[in-house]
């Protein structure tokens, strides 16, 4: 049996931005709340200060390497670190460092957990072998039922090794009532738009499978049909070095006659304010989202959302015809279909203020009840409890209530 307050080591390439990185910080906070020690091996990044604020300890490490020799060497170095720091369990959140974590776990005999955060394409046998490390853990956390199905079908993983833990949202952080007007005003000013202009927000890094090209074409169709009104589409996301793609998007915007109507604004740090400033949010991915946190974050902020009906969004967005119109929390559309997206955008923009408010109330209640951050923390701690024979969930629950 591990110590009552164990030392948990998470490993992730960087702490920059994204669901896996945020999850690592949130789980570090949960571990610390139980009295445990939360170590994170990573090359660091813009979220390093958030980790420190959560009580976690960043241990700088070349976790982003994909060099096979370095990966093996990392495994031996992690094994030494495990012994030195008396680590009880190692949790990997990305494939390359997961190979190092697997080596270290097997050398030291401690439990090994992975979280399968992405759909991970498998175009050949070598890629499948590389990805398979995520299914070699003692227990595997999948961030959606969709992801769990992928793991089970690809690697014949038995159900008793899989645990579905949906990505969690913090209702107090994503609360329309808590967003000060000056935060919204500052964002709108940085985007160059006035206070009364409806905003359609597409928040995703600039990469083709996130669907920026589809959004631009859907916006062109909407404008052509006279249904765009005065709305402006804000594309919030880093190019992350994909300057050629960014330039192609700007060219597409210009050719569609949408200069000023579709704006690329770069990374947005204050997502609650961005959603509070928005009339509508889009998740336009053309490949399956393993979870797609924008869909839940938009809903909990009471912002209507349109998502593509592949991957996990059908688990998080309630839409017609699967539910009645007065139970819907958003829309689901086929992927890579600008006309279907344009139709849904037109319907969303045509909602009356009362209809929009009612949908927002339903959406927030849906996410708070089914996808809370506390639930994600407790379910992850429960995985640790299974392997360590500890009572972290019980301690966390008691601490949260006090």
C-alpha cells in the first residue's frame, strides 16, 4: 500500500496550452488538496505559473523529445527520479513521454496510468506501435466514450482496464455572472469591434482539421444569403508556426470579400470573457475531437454552440432531433459541410433574446450536472485509489466540503 498521502508524478511534453496541459494542472491541484505531492515532468511553458499556484512542482525535463535514444535514456532518468523522490505512481498524458514513463514504471515496479487525450491517427503499422504505449498502462483513462471505443477497438483493450473521465469545467470560473464588464470591453477593443456587434467565436489553434476553412466558407454563404447581419467571426488561436496555413486563411478571407468580417486574433487567454462576449461559439473540426472542451465551456457560459457531429461532441451537446427543441443546448452538424454549418449559424443568429437565454440556461445546467471539474478530479483520484489502495477521493470530498 502507498503512503496515505502519495507522491504522484505526471509527465507531459510542455505546459503551454490545451486540454491535456490544463488537466495536468487541475489534477495536480486535486492531489495537493488531499495532502499528496504533485510532481510534473515537463519542458514548461506559459502555464508553469498556474501549476505553481495549484501547489504542483514543475521538474524541468526534456519530455517533448521524440528521439528514440533520448526517450529510452529519459526512462532510466525517470526511474532514478522515482526512487529519489519516492514516487508512488506515474501518469503520462502524451505518447513520446509515455514510452519513457513505461520504461521507468517497469524498472521501479510502480503503477502506470495514461490518459488518452487525442484520437491519434494511425496511418501505418509504425504509427500504431508508437500510439500503442497509451494502451499499455495498468489503467487507461479515456476522456470520452468515443475515445474509450477507439482504444478498445484498436488494441483489444479489455473494459476492466478502461476508465472514462470526461474533461471537466469549473463552473465558478466559467460563470456569466462573474465576468466583469471591463474584461469583455477589453477583449472587444483588442478585436477592434464595438459593444453591440454580435460575435461568432471559433476558438482553436490554426490547423486545418480544426475547420477554419469551413467556417470561412460557411460565413461567405451566410453573407451571400443576407443572413450574417452585422456579426463578426473571431478566430482565436495560435498559428504555432503554421504561417503558411495562416496566410492561406487570410487569402481565403480576402477572396470571399470578408475582410473585417472574419478576423484572426491569435491566442486568447481569457476564454470565459471571450465566450461572454460572444453570441455564438463554433466547434468546426473536420476530424473527430477526442473531447472538445470548447463545446462544454461555451455551454456552461450560456453561449449557444454549434459543433460537428463526430468524435465526442455528440456526448456533450444536446441537439435536435436527438432531443426536443425545448431541450436542446446547441446544434450538431456534419463535418466539412459549409452549407450545413451556415444553416445552423443562421438559425442560431435568428434566435430571439428569450430563446437564446432559455437555451443558455439549459446548456449551463447540463454541463454543471454532467461535466464538472470536481467530477473529473474525483474520478481521476479514484483511478489512483484503485492502484494504490488509498482513499484520496474520500479525503478530497471532505476537504472540498470544509
